[in-house]
C-alpha cells in the first residue's frame, strides 16, 4: 500500500484481481514463483509530463499528461487516452492494470497501457482542443509507435481528438504510421465499426450471459448510464435486439423516457451538437422527464448497463436495483460498480459481467484496426462486426468455462480475472524475469 499511496482506484482494481488468483495459485503454485504476481502489479513504465498550451484568451494553461505502459508481455502496450479533470496517476494506473487482463481476454496480440490528462474539454473551443492535443502529442510521440505503444480514445477523447493527435504525430515523425493510434477517422486509416464496438460488444456479452439462463434481451427494460460513445452504441444494439431502453444520463442528470429512448435524438444532441442530455426532455415532450442530479439506478429495470465512469454504482444503488428486480448487470464502463455493489449482485444471483470482459469489444476492434493498417486493407462494416461478435462470444465462453473449472459457476469476475491472468502469466514466464 505505501508504494502506491493515494491511489485508491488502483488498490481497488488490484485487490479484485488478487482475490481471484488465490484459486489459481492453490492449484498451480508455479504462478506465484519468481515474484510473478508482484511483477504483474508493477507497471513497466510510467511517464508524467507537462502539457502547456495557449487558450483562446491568449492565456497560458498547464495540464499534466500521463502514459502508463503497464505490460507488454503479449504485444505492444494498448489502451485509451482519457481527458477529464479527475485524471491522476492512480486512475491511469488502475485503467492500465485492468487493460492488461482485458486485452489478454480478447486473445489478440496486445499488451496493456493507458494514458490521459487532467485537461477538461468541456466548454473548450475546437481550436483549443486542437492546440491541447498537439501539445500533448509533442511529448507523447517519443514514447509510442506501432510496435511500441498504440493509444486510442476514452472519456473525452473521440475521433476529433485522435485526428489532431495523429496529425501532430505524423508531422513530428515525417511518417504515415497508421498503426500508431486507433479510433482514427475512416478517411485516414480508421476501422469501420470501431466507434460502435465497445457498446455493441457489451450488448453481445449481455446476450450470451442471458442465454445461460434461457433468456434474451427482447422485451427487457434497460437503463444505461452515460450518453457518450459506449452508452450510445450499447443502447443501439440493445434496441436492435428488441430491448427497451428507458433511461440514460450524463454527469448532470438523467432522462426517463417511457416510450423508449429515441436514439437518433440522443445522437443529434450528444454527437452533433456536443450538448447536454437535459436538452432531450425539452425536445421529446410527453412521456419523458429529466431529473437533475439524483441516481439513474432508481429507475426500475431488468437490465442495468453502467457506461459512464468508475464507481458510479455503489452498494445502495445496487440494493435498489436488486429490490426492483434487476436480472443482469453488464459493465460498459471500466470498474463502474464498487466492490460492495458487485457483492450484492452476486449474492442476489443477478448475472454480473465485469468491464474487463464486457467492454473488451472496443480494444478488440482497435486490434482489428491495427491488422487492417498493417495489411493496408479496409474491411466492410459487416465483416468487422462479425469478427467483433465472434470475439465477444469467445470472451464470454472463456470467462464462463474458467469460472466452472475453478468451482464457481456463473462468477464472471473470477472467470475473467483468471482467464486474463493465465494468458499474461504464461507469456511472462516464458520470457524469464523481466
Ligand atoms: P465519453 O466521453 O464518450 O462519455 C462518457 C459519458 O459518461 C458521458 O455521458 C459523461 O457525461 C459521463 N460521465 C463521465 N464522467 C462522469 C462522472 N464522473 N459522473 C457521471 N457521468 C460521467 O466516454 P466513453 O463512452 O468512451 O467511456 C465511458 C466509459 O467506458 C469509461 O469508463 C471508459 O473507460 C470505458 N470504456 C471506453 C471504451 C471506448 O472504446 N470508448 C472502451 C472500453 C471502456 P458528461 O458529458 O456530463 O461528462
């Protein structure tokens, strides 16, 4: 603990994985040899840097940039970049740690990393965003590369920001190295279905999980927190499965629409106008209302998909969801449920999918983008989506089977942690003490 003081989110993520590993080590003691577990918990490298930039009022602003290169046993470091005022080294470390096991679960050749900045994009002009992204890349470029570390988007970083960062990387290196970043625009090397991949993947995982109980998403009442990239495309796929999404949110409040969320209106407000979810209620009219603040988890549902941020769903929220008869919870965000919430779901026999399994579709499709870039190819939407679906089905099967193998059927947390760990651990053991 003293080594990672002031990093509660990292402790939380590490504790959850370590709690699952007891069963592996009891059965296969070689996994605790040569400080393997201690090495897995220590990032290979952490970079912290100054990001100076000039705002529209000609004032100099300073932010802090981070890249945590956690583990490269399975491939180049891979993980998103987050721009949010809450970002600090502990948050990026927890995300990088989770990413390592998530990436292993995809079965694709990618290591784990994460990056970001405490920069707050809210209310900033397009020019300010561009100048910030360029300054961020002026430092980051020396630490990344298609065989070294391949960042992507996350909270506050979408195609616009990736475009500005890619432009600056290309200029600094005088090289069109498409595979250095993923989540790129389609015209310069992006992959079809990448934007949709995380949310779609979460819905695919949910469907597989429900299947184990002879159920499916059709007719289910769903609540999805957030209204960003992951939330929007999770809603889209759930709706296409015949589910009814009745609520979504942003950091200021949530909307409830008993007619079922009109996704094209959400997209118009969030993707085109970069507006607030409160605008939805005013435009939609009858049957819909906006609640400022409050908890979206008070809205009764069969399926809850937390798709906003870490620790957004706590023990008391979980209690309400269970009392209201929730049947399944799948984490679209990273670690959105607190440990107490997870325990309550599992004790109540609610199907629960941890983020490192349920939201792995985004990074998996990023790895598919890298494949397309390496072969200078561009796949169709249908081809990419069917690969994504296959990968999510395999991740589900691997978590499910691992949980059974270790004597806790239906425990996807344990299944995901062990299946991801074993893959990283086997590669590290083969490479000696590094
Ligand atoms: P976006 O920035 O597109 O959207 C984030 C959404 O969550 C917004 O609606 C935002 O509201 C809301 N939100 C953010 N912080 C808070 C907060 N503190 N309290 C309440 N709401 C909040 O991000 P993404 O959709 O890309 O990411 C969402 C989650 O999914 C994150 O945990 C991310 O790590 C995870 N994830 C993302 C992947 C991807 O491919 N993008 C891949 C795998 C995981 P507001 O606009 O008001 O801030």
